C-alpha cells in the first residue's frame, strides 16, 4: 500500500491510499481519482516525505487523523444542511442582497447564494459580513 498527498485544481489537499504507484496512475488516467471536497477529477500528487513503518503510536496518529477528517466532513455536511434548510436562497443576487441587508435597504434575514470572488472581496472590503458555504463532501461510501 502507498499513501499519496493529493491536490485538486481547486487547491483542496487530501490523502488517498493505493495498492501501488501504478494503481494510482491507472485510476487517475481513467478519471477515478476525485477530490472528496468538490468532486474535481483534476488531481495531482504532491511532494511528501516517505512514510517509514514505525510504532503503534504512529498508527494511532493515522487513526486519529482519519477520525478527525471524518468528523470535519460530517460537520461540513451538517453546516451546509442547516443553511439550506433555514436560510433564504437568493441565487446569483447574493452580493447585492447581502449589501442591501447590511445597509438597511432590505429586511434583515439570513441568506445564501452565489457570488464571484471579486464580489466577495468587495463585500468584505466594505464590511459586509459573509463567509463561504462549505462544499458538500461526498458521502463516506463514495470515497476511494
């Protein structure tokens, strides 16, 4: 088994295990390796130090990291689900609507929607509170 540090074209870093280096190459060539955060199949290996077989303490560290990753992915699912169920979806009018709410021209309410990176920067520069909604990670059974 070999573990690779991978990164997608959206700069999401993650790790994955493969039976061998050629298994990774084969799966990547067939488009089977995808980012667990955004689903992108534009994935590349990152530079990493070799993993030397070690003590039970090292194994416990791997187990803890896997549990932490699982918890974080579940938390991202829950946050997104809460927002989708309780906030008003305003589509690509998010930047305008967030600014109108902030400046008192629209009723105060929780919203979510789409905004370009430039619109988000402008909102933040102007003191309008906003934050990205976590990408919906894939279900655990769909992970490599």
